C-alpha cells in the first residue's frame, strides 16, 4: 500500500536529524568560527563556506570532540586548519575541472589592488607563524578574534601572563618584520 496511514517515513542515515547538542554548540560559536576563517581568507563568502566545511568535519567527529576536556579549543583548531587549507583545496578541485566559458572568475586588477594593503602584513604573519607559532596564534586571538588574555590562556592551555608575553613579543616581531630596512650609505662612515 502506497501512502497508507502506517507507512514508515524514516530518513536515510545521511539525512538523520542533527544532534541538538551539536546544533546548539555550532549556533553558539559560529561567530567565533567565522572570525577565525575571515582572519585567514579575508572574504566573507569564502570564510562562510570554510566554516560550513569545518562544521561538517566537527559533526563527523562530534562524539570525540564532545568528550574532549576543551571541545571549543578542538573545534577551533579544526576551523583554523580548514580555513588554511581552503584555497589549496579549491585549487586542487579547479585543476580537475574542465572549464566552461564564462564560469571561472579570474581576479581583476581592482581585486588585486584591494588586497595590496594586506600583503606586507600577510607575509609578516606567515614568517612569524613559522618562527614563533605560539606568538602568532596569541596575536591572532587577541587582535583578530578580540579575546581577552584569560580566554587566550584557556584556549592555548597557557597562563594569562604567558599569553600577554606572547602577544607583546609577537607584536614586536611583526613590527620588525614589517618595518623596511633603513637605506645604507654607499661610502665609508
């Protein structure tokens, strides 16, 4: 019998309702996750897509994340890693696609000029990330995510004083990396 009153309408496994605890967690922290993605991607739409990709990864690992002693820190790491890999993953996908006229958007000169102001800062942040990752993360959390030192300390499992020190040292390093060297005189002094 089709459409009878006792017909079962079970959802397929991939369409099961979302765990309410996961949904509440995601809603509560979506703003934080979006700030993380924006700090890496600089584009709201790409950041939103990266957060959705990360949310899927978080959902797939939800039982482990929920059991972790700091679920938010673990979820933030997933968002951070997903955001960093976002353009690389997109480039890999695009390299496999067969272009159809007019579908692929190449950046215009105006797009590139708009990003020009971030170039020195992005290079300095990348160098600091390689040289002193804890300092780079503390600076990012303090100024991009606008966290207090106690929140940074909790997030990174360090003391608030260590968070302050890392922010201070990270800012000094970024300033040194962004300051152009002074020109030298050609002769002897």
